[in-house]
């Protein structure tokens, strides 16, 4: 039954409360006075440092990364309280120990720049001061990670630290000689294999600039424009608000790397509209949660993990190679959600928005120029210029667009605020990537990655499908409660090698674990995005998570398909084959969507639903025989939908509806 109440949108305060409840990154102090100015100018200096090195060239690896880390850690301890439930507001002073931790963080960040020559010439021999600074750096990273992104990744990092130090006591194939404390500290902070490794390297260069780009996009008014454009395009169709949520979230994913943030910002607008038109609370929340999570699968930015993927895969692969490969799976993911919400709307007889509820299409399309920065960054990434320069040029274009937009009219202080906001967003990423570096360092030093890969393969009997299933489970568990960048680093280091050992291309393997690390955000029992959506909709959190998983079924199917047949990733294929793959896969999503929802042209019997899902699998799997078989079966099902009607409601009396 349709809800009869008026649409009630969340206030900014209510949105912030939800963010702080489900997203550790949002639980910051609201400092004013001298402390507020210190943090403000600290964040500004952080952004200016990153812009300087992007324009004039980065410093030596250890200096670039430790300065980046020092900025992030010191600001984290000033902004993020040790206990989020007792978050201090207003003019209240920070805890005395946070001031000490911030000063220690500055010391850690300055250590390599101050003693660079001595540290290089020492050739791995640590002085007492070196050892002390290294221990402090490790502890600061772990605590900063706990404050910004929560307990899960910190606990995982500690487990790996214990494994590295006491591996000789582990049973079976997990056993290793164990690292001495000196060697452990040296690896973690005095080489580029631990905290200062690849994850932090990418954070201190590419990721920061793209987060800054997202901050400038928000200041230009693009975030609100996404909602307006989505309504103009999809609002009048059947079940319009749900489709608005999907379209808007796909666009929002280009400027946000957080599933929870996507849910709260766009869901605060779309979920109340869906409820008003008749969607159940849980389904409305699930649409937003699944779509918002999928925003991180959508090129070009992909939650910033694509930059890490470039470094982890290597072998000459470019950022554009990854974005291009991820395009078709991302489109299929959103198509699956769109199709299922459409069938659900038809099943419930839901309308779209009325003309009076719609914004002026003429006015919306008049502002289409606001999308210029996004178009520009895609074109720049397709060209031969570096990713760094692509980000810099895109930021400049965003500023120009902001000056043109009459509704915003970006001023000088808006630029300053964008720089501050971008640095604030980067804090959690820096902490998470530093903690991920600890994990990568232990895996590298102990050979754990290869051991786990061999263990998974042995457990699955050396067969690909069972190995993929075990890897999926591992990725879902490791991805629970972790931000995009961190969960990719963890899953690609621990889970991906098992698939690669069985002959799967590196890109397919890495995208496989990336997908399942992301959908952990909507997979119960730890489904932060779904729980946040339930907070907006008022629905039951676990049921919202189950509905989200159902809507996101494409994310559980497509990774298997592109591992078994990489043509879905446009690897070693022609454009004609790509068109055929997209066409058949889209028909397959229609069949699966109908089977899951239980409605197509009319209600479906239980056996029809099973057949529809099987037909969908046949069509999505990119093989000629399965495609032809699937097309014939699809045509038969479609014909039956037209001719086999039961009652005046157009639904079988014994249909099993979703």
C-alpha cells in the first residue's frame, strides 16, 4: 500500500547524525576558536603541499609519503576523538593526549625529511631513535585508522603484525621463521614495503588529487545538479523516484568514494519520494543502498581504487585500461537494479512523478554545462597525458565552471573551502592506506599471499569455480566495514593471487575481488550502506540489507562471467563482439530481474521465475552456444508473457511474488 504521508526530507542535521552513526569518517569534532583555525590552515596547507608536488614534481618517495602521512595523522588526532560517542563540539578543547599524539605525528612526518641522508647511508642499521620513531609511527597509524575507518581494518592489521612477529608458532603451511622486532620496524617505516609502500604512495599522489577534484565538483553545484538531471530524465517513468535514485547514485559515485555518504546525501532526497509513491520502506532503502554502493564500481573514479589497481597489477596497464574494462560490468550492474525496480513498480502499479512534482526540464538542460568537468576528465584520461595532469586540469575546469554557474558563482573563498574539504576527505584514505601498507608488508616479507593462494587452491581441489567461490567469501568478509581503498588492498593482496595462479588474467582477478569487497557494504550481517539507508527510510535494517543484496544480484554474477570470459572486460575482443556481449547480457539482466521480482508483463509462476533466471545466466555468459540457447528461450518466455494471462489483474492466482 502506498504511504499517504507527505514527503518528509531529512534535515542537514539528521543527515549528519546518520553519517556519524554509520560512517566513522564523519565523526569529527566541530572545533572553533584558535583550534579551529589551526585545523583549518593545517588542512589548507595539506592541499597546497599536494598541489605543489603535483605541479612541480613529487619529492623522493620516503619524503613525499612521510610528509603526506604526517599531515594526515596530526590532523586526524585533532579532528577525530578517541571515543566517537563523546564527540566534543563547539569551543571545547581537545583531549590533552590528542595534542601529544598530534605533535608526535608531526615528528614522524618530519623524520625522513630531516634525516634523509643519514637514513639512506645507514643501510638498514637502526639507531635507538630510529627504532623508537618507527614504533611510534606504527602505533599512530593503527590508532588513526581505528578513529577514521573503524575497528575492522585495525584488527586485521594487528593480526597480521602478530603473524609477522610470531609466525614460527603457526601451524602447517602458515608457519614461517618469524620477523625480529628490529627487522619488523625497519620494514614498516624505513623501507617502501610497509607503511610507506604502494598504497600510501598512491594516496599521496593520485588519490588525493581526485578527492580534491570531487570537492571542487561539489562546490560548483554538480552534486545538486545530478539530482535535478536524474529527475528530468527518469522522474516521469513508472516508479520514477527509484530510477532517479539509481541514476543519481551512479553519477554521485564519480565524486564520492563512500557508499554510506552516497546513501545519506542522495537518499535523503530519493528515499522519501519512493515511500510517497508506494515502495515499501525496506525496498526504497535497498534501491538507494545498492545504487549508492554501485557508484564505486562506475568509471572513471571507482572509489579511487582504480589508481591502486594500476600500481598493484603493473605490467604496463594504464588507468584508462582499468576504467574501460570496468565500464560494461558497471552498466550491467545499474541496469540490473533499474530493471528490477521497474518490474517492482509495475507489480505494485506505481506511477511516476507528476508534472507539478518535476523541475523545469528546460532549466535543467540549460545547465548541462555543469557536466563539463566530468566529460573533461574522461577525455583527459583517454589521452596520453599523465593521471596527475588529468586531475589538475579537471580541477581547473571545475573552477571555471563554478565561476560560470550563476546559482553558485564560485568566489576565492569557495576555492579555499574546496581545498580544505578535499584535504579533510583525504584523511581517512591516508590512514587506511598506511594501515593497508602494514598488511602488504607482512604479506611480502612472509610470503603469506602465495601460501594462502596455494591453500585456497588446495581446498578447492584446483578447480576454478570452487576457488572463485572461496575467494568471493574471503573478499566479502575482508571487505566488511572497510573503506574502498583499504578493502581493495587487502583483498588483492590476500585473495587475488589464488585466482591468478589458475591462469586468470590479472585484471580479471583484481576486478573480481574488488567487486566483492565493494558489495560487502550491502551484504548482511555487516551492511553499513544498507543500514544507513534503513536509517533514512525507517525500515528494518537487516531486511533492507537482504533486499539490497537481491537488487545487487548482478554484482554477484558478473564477476564470475568476466573471469570465465574476459571479453566482458573488452580484453582481446572487437567492437562487434562487445556490442553483441552487451546486448545479450542486457537481455539476460531483464530475464533475471523478472525472475527475482516475480513479474514481467504479468505475475509469474514459481517455475517461470526459475526458468527466467536460468535464461538470464545463459544470456549473460558470453559464449555463442549459450547466447543462442538463451535467445530462443527468452523469446519463448516473452511470448508466454503476452499470451498466457490469468485474471483481470493480469497476475496468476498462484504467483509467488517477491
